[in-house]
C-alpha cells in the first residue's frame, strides 16, 4: 500500500474510532442523565395507550386506568340500549393531567351533556399524556373502535404537531407526505444515533428550556411546518375512517394558557384563527375555545407547566357546554 493511501486509511480509522467513542459516550450520557429523553421508546405499529389496570402519576395525583385501557368510568364494549357513546382522543390536556379526573373538563362535559341530552351519554376518554395526532389516530384504530362510538372528539392542543417526542414512534417513519429531505434525515438520524440526539437535545435545552422535540416551540400551528402537515394528514385519515362508518367527529381547539400581552400581540390568537379556518375549509367540525379565554385571568387557571388546574378545567367545560351545538352531535340528542 502506498504511503499516501496508508495515511488516508489511518485518518479514516481515527475518525471512525473518535465517532464511535463519541456515540458510546452519548448513549451513556442518555442512560444516566435525568434531563435527556434518550432513545425512542415506541416504534411504528406498537400498541398505543396504557397497560390495562395501571396507574398514572400526574403531579401529586394518581389516576387509575380502567379495565378498558382508558380513564374515567368504565363502559363495556356492549352498550346498554338508548345510549349515545362519545370517544375522546387527546393528550395530557384532555387527559386532565395534574387534577383528579372528576375535576377534568372531559368528566365535567360528560356530566353537563347528560343534563341536557335526550339519551344517556357515555364519554370514554382515551387521551394519553404526550400523544400527538398520529398516536391519537392509532389509539382510535387499535383500541377505541372496539367500543363502537357514535361520535369522536379530538382535543387539539397547539403543540400536537411537534415531532421528536421519544416516548412516541418516529413520525418521519410513518408520515407519507413529501417532506423536506433534511427534516427526514434529521428525524431518522435521531432515531439511530445517540450522538445526534444528545447534540439536538442540549441545543433545545439551551435555547428553549426543554429537550427532545425537533421543534420545541409551543405554537407549531404553521402551514409550512412539516409536523403540522403530518398532523393534519392523520386528522384527515381519522375523519375518512369515521365517515366510512357513519361516525361523527369534532375537533376541540384547546388554548395554551399563558400570558396574552406578548409584544406585538398574542401569537396564539393568530395560530388558533388560522387553525379554525383550515378545519372549516377541510370540512371538520371545529370549536375554537381560545376567544372564550380572552379577558380572563388565565394565569390563575393553570398549573406551573401550563396544564389547567381545576379552575381551568371548569372554564373549558363551561365553554364547551355553552357551545355544545357546535360539537356536531345529532340535532335530536341535545335539548335547547
């Protein structure tokens, strides 16, 4: 072998050894750090949702998962006569993270609807903290469909289009849209390389105060953002499956409870208005709850991490009950 080729080979081997050492060090750092989310925990096709009969810790509260793998009152797949069944899909904002389930807006909505309904209403809450739109779709397809709902509500929170959460499957593997190549490359690299994950997570931790997302911004309702495009795709997939089976659906736009006096105006107002117009254009039933929060002291209605407290959940339930005729439910179900 020529001396020049030997030098090149030596350099390549040196680079490979250094990269392997860095990769090993990054994986060790992920294993022992409580601030880094680490590798992906779920993969495409794996069962979503909770293990049956488990308990979920949310702040100082413990929420029991019922025999059906969802939270709240257990209703068996076989329904009693003259009942109307609603399935709720969502993340921690619909789950009621941080409060007792009886304080959550989902429970309050079920109780309130039963006071004005001509038939008994059952609400089955399949929400799971941290879920995005893809996992909500999978939750319906793999679990909730067994309960033969008449109607589905989707709680859409402004960060549901965020990608890169490690307790969920890698969205770049299952979103069939034509997305920018560098987004896909970054997403796939984060699945296989601990070094890529650690670099990304440390940058996000430094810039945004939280690691893990390929975008850590809370408001990713943006037509140019690939994660939002994928989110709308999965919402459309869910709508098509429900339409095929004659099941109604409505999307509840859950507001981000934060200060409304941002310089230049509140960015969420514009994002929620855009989402409302888009949902209408796509033919979804949508309820934008953000306008109902304007003028309220929302900072007193939230936990430290912006999840609603009991007062916040009460407000959301009241707004939904006031606008219950926009939920897309049958006209003869609700009394005026």
